[in-house]
C-alpha cells in the first residue's frame, strides 16, 4: 500500500531521469486469490462484448460521446462490487469516492489486446479513476507528449508503472488530467481482466449545474443490483 513519489522517465531519445511523480496510488493485494477467482467467475457468466483494440468489454453505462447522457443506459453496479467499494473507503485517497460506472475489460495476447494512450473524459467523469488489476501483472504506461524540458527530456516522455496482479491503482491529479495512460500489446502476456470504477465530475455533484441528475444516477448505480450492458 503506497503512493509512489518518484518515477524513472524515458524520453524519445532514450534519455532517462528520475523525478517526482504524483497522482498514482497503488494498493497491492487489494483482493485475495479466492476473491479474484470469484470475481472472474461472476464476470464470465455475463456476456463479454467485442471492443476496440482486441479487448472485450462489460460496462454499466453506454459510452458518452456527445456530452449527453442516455439515462436508460445507466444501471446499478454489480452486487459483487459492493464489498470492494466498501473496502476502498478504508484508504484516505478514496475518501468520498462514489462510483457511478463500472467497466470490465478483458485483455488476451492472442487478440492483440491493448488500449492506446488517452485521457479519460473529464466532463462526465470526476477526479479519480480506480482500477483493479486481475489474472496477471502488467505495465501501465504514462506518456507526456510535450516532454519535460526542465529535466532535459524533449519529445514524448514515458513512465512505466508496474501493476501487480490483484492490485488496485488510482489515477488522480496530473496523472489523471495531464499524463495519458495506456496498456501496450507487449505488456499483455496472458489473460488480464480489469475493473475500472469512475465517479461523477463536479458538474453532477451537489452545487453543480446538473446535481439533480447526478443524484439520480448515483441512486441507480449504488443499488448494486445491476448487470452490464
């Protein structure tokens, strides 16, 4: 259970430098081996849908592309997530975390599964992205296109974050909003399944312009009686 304070960055020209890197929190052994088996078994009883870049997907809300919410697409989080969300509250980094979406992703090397560098939407989704990593270790690659000129690193910079099997990782702050994150094909050696939980942005929380809608969505999601769509 730790919050990394420094990382080794590698620039496009293969230069490397150590520097403070905040915004990544890692909780090793967040779930037990038995819990991992139970979670995978429960997920595999539901339908996996083909997604992008060789992945398969189960999600509690349809993707939002045009800044409009399809309320019919929302459903409760799965019952097996209830105890996991309660466990998250033990960590101060996740104080007040109320997930409204759960996205399960299935990666397999034979499908060339990966996810390209990206920033998660910040209009709908809030400050913290929480992921549970299952079935295998992998590497989360953070990237910064503009480089770190103050460290003499020009061009795109990459930081590798090792994700042990059964860990929980949280991205927040600069790691959430400035650095892109990705899982590369070369880092998927055997099947990997992850569950990512997202909270609502300030616009949908008390005091926000769409607070009433946010309250409705949370009320639906946190019944923990849903199934993926």
